[in-house]
C-alpha cells in the first residue's frame, strides 16, 4: 500500500463513496468542508472522509488508513463509520478497548415531506420568556463560548464561512443561549443539522421549536436540511419534525484517538 496522503483532487475518491447518502461525505468531496485521505492520489483503493468528529471509511479495508491520524488533527475523540463489516472488524482490531460500538439512525433523504403549517405552529408555540433568533455574528461567537453549544458552529473556521455554508436558530433566555438548531456542516445545496438544549432548559420543547425554524429557513433558501440521529431520542425528534426513519447502522466512538 502506498503512503497515506490528503487528496487535493477529492473527486478521485468519489467512486469509493458512491451511493453512500451522507452529506458530510459530500462536503468533503465537494471541497466545502472536511478532508479526504487515501492510499493514492489518482486512483485510490481506500479512502476516508474526515469532518469534525466524524470519519467515514470506504473502499478496500486498510489497517494503515484505519489507524492513520493526520498531523493536523488535535482531537482525541472520533466517530468512525465503516462502509461494511470488513471495515468494522478492522476498526475493532486497530483500536481495541478504545473503540465503543454504537448504533446510529439514518434518516431518509426525501423531498417535500415537511408540513410547513405545522412547523410554523411549532415556532409560534415558543414559551413566554424566551426569544427565538437566527444566528448572526454575535450569536455565532456566543455559541462558541460554551461547551454544550460549541458544536452548533464549531466546524466552521470563521463567521464568514458559516454565513456562506451554514445557518442556525437559537433560543435565548435573557442574554443567554439555552437551545439551538444549526448546521454541523454544509455542502452544496444543504446542511447537516445539529440540535442541542442546555441541560437546565430541556423538556420544554425548545429543540423542536429551533428545529422547526431552521427547517423553514432552509426551505425558503432552497437548501436541504439533512438529519442523522445519534440515538432514539434524536430519531423521535426528527420524526416529530416530519422526517422518516431509513435504517440503523453501526459506528464506533474512539476515545484516545
């Protein structure tokens, strides 16, 4: 196997990811966000797409690629998603006890599924004492200040990139952000949604309201609001907003990456 390298011509890896309906892979292949690493520059046999906490492995299973950590990657946590069982077995071999197998839930990529009237009713149901706003530069910076809200905007290098490739809605209590729905990542024609609520404001329907507002804004702009559920609770929220379950899949949370 050749030396692992970052692909400058990311389209060279496109055949290895063909048919994988995952927008973070699209972001990497399109050169919008993230990176592609592979075993060859022109016709790679193995490749991984990396964006934020996620790493997608495709092509011929390669121990060297599964174990590879780019020098630019300073994080010690990664969610690895194998294309098939052979990749999954390799991840387990390489990382051993550092790898925890988890189940995630893929959502169907469907057009025209949202009931906009229902979404507007959700937005109008904002509880008294809260304020719903779209994320502008000041709120973008505020999201970055707290651990719980950082992932709402963290994958964007700066506000200019966020303004071009992302969008989001937050709910404030006074001057503090307490819930948000934003783009974890962006690609040509859409975003991947990230939703969270500060722990002391959960179970009030705030995530549902933020999600509804963000979906409406995406539809108005002609963007697709893609969703991938981390757990059954996220899946339930997605279905409440109008999405439909597609399939469960295996991923690995790597600690000490």
